[in-house]
C-alpha cells in the first residue's frame, strides 16, 4: 500500500532497523527522503523532518543529546522504549502500520510547516503594519517641512527595502505650464545627490504619468516597458553612473481633496536591504519586483505622507503669517520712532545669540540651560516686540530730540525778539523825552548803554536756553542763568503780566540727563505696561505664551529699582534678564540716537559690567555676553528700515522648500 505524503521534500532520519523494513519506494512521492544516521551531530542544520528513534540510536547517544537537534522536528520512537515523543511506532515495525503512521506524521509535519509559514507571514505583516504606524507617528510629529520630506524618503526606503527612492512635487502655480519638481533622492549604492530640477507635468515620464493620472505605476523591468505605454524609462542616469535600474514603483501622493501633490518613486526593491547593487550580476541576483503587498503598504505610507506634508505646509503658513505680523508690527513701531530704527531687530539677534551661548556659562545652573528651537523662537518674538507698547506713547514725547517740545524754541526766540523790540522802543521813547528836555548828552548815552546791556543779557539768556536745550549734563552756571531767566518778566500779548519762560519751559530745560521731564519719562516708561496689555490681547499658542511677560520685564532690575513694577531677581525670568542686557548695550552703542553720541563697544561693556557689579543686571549673563563676544554679532549687519521690511519670509508653497538648509 502506497501513501501520498507531501508535495515538498520530507526528510525521515532513522537508524538501521527501520531501513530493513521500509524505504522511500513504499511512498508515492519521490520527494520523501530516508536518511540513515549514526550520531546526533549529523542532524545539525537539518530542515523540517521526521526523526525515528530505535534502540540502536539510543545506544549511540542519550535521548537528551539527540533532543538538542530535534527542536524543529516531529519525533517518533518504538513503542517499548518509553520515550516522551510525538508518536509511537508499533512493536517490530509492522510495515503497513508503519507506513500509515509515517503518512500521518508527514501530514502533521506539513501542517506544522504551513503553520510556521503562515505565522511568519503574519509576523512579517504585523511588523510591516507596526512599522507603518510608527512611521505615521514619526511623520505627524515632524513640523519642519524640509526635515519632513527627508524623513518621508528615509522611512519609505526602509519600508520598501529598495535601493533608491526619489521625491517629486507637483507645482501648478503656473496653470498654463504645470511642472513636476524633482526635490530629493536617496540611493544606497550611489554616493551622489542630484540637484533639484523640473520637468513638464505630462505622461512622458513615469512620475509624471503617476501624478497626472493619480495612479501607481509598477514596472518589473525598466528596460522592457511596452512601446504602447505613453512613458519610457530615462536611462541617462544609469549610463552616467554605471547603474542598472530594474524594478520601479511610482506612487502618487494625494491630499484630502484627492489632488496629487507629489510622487514617490522607488527603484530596485531588494531581497536583502543591506546589499549594494555595485554590479549587474548582483543587481540581477538581489533585485525583486514590487509585489501587491508592498505596493499596498507604500500607498498607505504615501497617504500618511500627504497628511503630514499638508499639516507642515499649513503650520509653516501660520508661522509665516505670524512672522509677517511681527515684522510689520516692529516696522510700524520703528517708523513711528525713527530714532530707534533697527533697535528691536538688533536686540532680538543679540538676545537669541545670548540664549544659545548659555551652556558656556561658568555658573552650574545656567550651564544646564539649553533652549529648544521653540523656546528660542519665543525669546526672539518677545525681543522683537519688547517696545510694542510705544504705540501708546504720544508721538511728540516719543521722538523728542531736545528738551523743549517741538516748535517751543522757535516760540521762545520770538518772545525774546519781541522783548528786545520792546526794550528798544522804550529806550527810544526815553531818548526822545530827554532830547525834548534838552538833557545832557551823557544821560542820553547812559540810556543807550543800559539798552545795550539789557539786549546782551537777553542774548546771553537765549544762548543759555540753546545750551540747556541740548541733551547733555548741564553746568551749575547754566542753571543759575535759568533761575534768573525764570523770573524775568514778560507782558503777554493779552496784556496780562507773565514771565519770559514758563514753569514748564524751566522744568524741561533743567533736565540733567537726556531730554525728558519726570512726567515725560514716566510716559515713556509706561510703554512697557502698554506692551504687556497689547501682547496679552493676542491668543498665543502654548509654546509662545510667555512672550508678554518676557517682553514686559526688560526694564526691570535685579535689585528692584527697575520699572514698571519694581520686580526683584526671583521674579524676573532668565530671558527677560538677557533682553535687559542686550537692550542696554544696543542703546549705548546705537548711532541713530539724536540725543546722545554712540559709545565705543568697550565703553558700553564697561557700563554693563558696572551695572552688574551694582546688582542691577545678572552678573553671569553679562559674563557670557562679554566672554562669548555676543555683542559682535550685530557689528557688520545692515539694520536699515528697508532691510527690516523687505527681508524675505519663508515661502508657503511646498515646492519652495530648500532641502539644503535642513
């Protein structure tokens, strides 16, 4: 009786006793192999098999020794041996029963093999799906568009086990001439990078066909594409690089509106991922087609990539919108106060540079501070907007160049000239009266001398006003002139008695530093409160929520002598402390302030160091600012208004992403 066992080869390992009773000819399957063995070592690296114990084999080695090599087998033993095996052979090996039992054992082995294959396939699919999910999570977490596109290529190459992968993006901004932009490629074998280029969006290229028809293109042999196809493979790169392309898969990337935004093109899927296709023979041996399973996974990956790309583009659009708002706001502020043009941009550059140098601090706590890109962005925006509250300060106070308000000096000059004319008229009247009285010439001459002295005194008074009006530290003598001048009578045009200069004029001219009176200084200082109020109105995202508080504390001092709230060190954040240093430094060295001369950077650094020594500024931050030469970063940059307003923003369109900067 003959029994069909398996379609594939089955190896039956046994001792000499079984060979005397049965052999492969008793089975209707030429793939059944009977192998007589004598020691356990002969089973090393054996395939799935049946192993039959008999007493002779147990004499050569113990069951334990044999079992080391039987983990992938079905084990059979003679009934009388009493071993713990899968099946038992009848005593004395009756041929018919033995054949039936072996047939059953082979069926069991077949089932075991099928289970193993199925389980391996399921494990493989589970691994692929898990990998796909992990890729989806990784892509969704990436916000930088340039990095995202590279990550899409890298992950898709790993998922597909292909030698090369390329990314094309669809550009339809010119409706009359839509294009396909080659952005990037990875290749395991070739160490080169193609520059970005564009080609017409049509059916003549494989990627173009996939994009235009929203259809995947799967090619088993790139050099044997049917002539009836509208596209053919461009072999120029192969020829130039001594490469051989065989299998190709082009998968369109479609967005939520089912519009194609790009194409992933995979080349030369490999049976072993780490193999490099350096020769035609290796390529032919290891390159395999893209089967339906991997195509399905790569299409799923393309869908995930589309979502991630759209989210990244949307996020960049939002960021660009906000960047534009910030730049426009700063430009508007600085146009309102041209004397500080470029100040906010310089402070932002200085503060962010200082933040990045924190790990170089000698202070242990500060050395541990490493700011993320998001935190640096928050610090930068806070620095750019730190003077935003100036929109709430009256313009004549904001741009006050001299101590007297605009046009007030001209009015005072008119009053002085009027007073001179009055004195001259009065002197002439006296002279005429004396002439009519035939008074001596000496008396008339005395009137003229008195007039000259009074005129000279008025001119001295006005000169002292001119000197006092300049934003410098005054000498005591000038103050004396102002005190005397303050009491000089002057009849108003209305006829009411008054004084040549008003109390407000006297207060303004008596300012010992700068140009602002105490009232005006408080109004200027209020810009910080306005900054906080205005910035608090903006619905910041969580990663930018500290901007108002950072910006509003840049005039606070560690010892509580700052404004507007007199905060002390424990209530002033590190970013605000950084900004305070950078704000003071830029104000000292700025060349565009009409009320003061620009200081040399050495002198400015000395002043900052002195402030730190007196407990006003953070000593450790000042040390980093100086030692790391942070102050130099603005030295050779142009901060003209045109630069501030026309600085190009990042482009929102995905095709404009420069991958070389990521």
